[in-house]
C-alpha cells in the first residue's frame, strides 16, 4: 500500500528523503541543476501553432499556463499526435484539449532524491517558485511561476557529469 511505499511518502512530503545508503547526489537541491528558461504556451494556442512553436524551439513538450499564472498542465508533441490520430481533436482546437493536467511539481529547494522518486513514475516534473501576490485592497494570494521542466535525462546528465566516485 502507499503508506509503506517510501517513494510515495517522499513524493507527498510525509517522509524526509535524507536516509542512509542513498547516492551522493540524493540531498543536493534542484537549484543546482542547469535549468533553462521554459517555453510556455498560453491556453488559446491552437494545436497546429503549438506544433510549429515546439518544433521551431526544439522542444517536445511545454507547460500550458494561463495569463493569470495558473499552471494548467503540460502539452507534448506525442499527445497532440495521438489525439489527432484518434480523432479526438482537430489541429485548430486549443492546446488545452490535449494538455496533461496531472503533473508533478518540485521547488528549487526540493532534493534531487525527491525529483528522482517523482521521475520513476512521471516523464517530467515542473519546477515552480511560489511567491506572495498582494493587491491594493490588502488581499493576498500565492502565485506559482514555472522556472523549468525537468526530465530523467536532466537528472542523469547532472549525476554523470558530476560523478563523485
């Protein structure tokens, strides 16, 4: 069950991931990875335009973020392709029709161990930064900003290029 699964416990913040017999990089912070500025798509972008933008920029996936800053999910070229092939969407449909709304988030302060656990089940994790946003009326809310998207390849590249053996 989930409550005895260490990866699930770490992913959901119930267990400290600083345990014995972990690799040298386990407790290093996500901020040490080489994050590049993410390509972000707005929800009204069409599937056709998303394909063109992703190909032009050399990406196969991008977060979809509303102008308000709300992270709606992730769109991938393979999901657009399979959705079009299945007849579920048209190229003219907005990208939100093919957006994965189930995704994992990590912060710059999370450990590479937590990231590793997330990437065992997910193809990517979105790196977010939370900040307080205050209005003139005195009300406040928390806004998340996408800082990057990490994959297993990003983690492997870091580990192999910094191997401490």
